[in-house]
C-alpha cells in the first residue's frame, strides 16, 4: 500500500510533445491530472452525443421535419459536437498548464455554451413540432 503523502519518486524525462504543450511549471499531483483527464473525457462523451444525435436525426428522422429544418438542426448538432470536442481539448490544456504553474483557473466557457445550445435546439424543435 502506498502512502500518498510521501514524496513521489523522480519523474522520468518527459517526451518532446509534453515539453512543447506543457513547458513550464512542476508536475502536479497525479490525482489532479487524472481528475482533469476525467473531466476532459466527460466533455468528449457529451460531444460524441451531439454528433450521434445529428447523425441519428439525419438517418432516422429525415421525414420528421421539413428539409430546411432538418438540415439546420442536423448541422447545428454536428457543429456543436465538433466545437465541444475542440473546446474540451482547449480546456484540458489550459487547466493542465494552470495546475503546473499554480495559477487560478478561469471559469469554463463550455458549460454555459452547452446550456444555451441545448436550450436553442430544444426551443427550435418545440416550435417546429407545435407548428406541424
């Protein structure tokens, strides 16, 4: 059984990509790095959900809405999924850099955007369904 409060063994030399992405600071506690990774993976799962919803709407619900609405909602879902995935990478990197330098974390931009996007998509679909 390991004692988490004991000093960690010397870290192996980091590879070139790690040195380029994370050039400054000290290696944080692995628990924080792993927590950051889990948060990143949660955002990736959410982005994949948006992409899957866009593909599913395109394949299985093509006749449920008029062509312009179908195209707009499908495109919106696919673009949101893509942007969320890119935002997850950006957020992971920013948090990792700030943990290494001991800087304060910025408020996440992804969370409010996801809420607003979900509300817009839901409202648009509600209007379309009620109009039929």
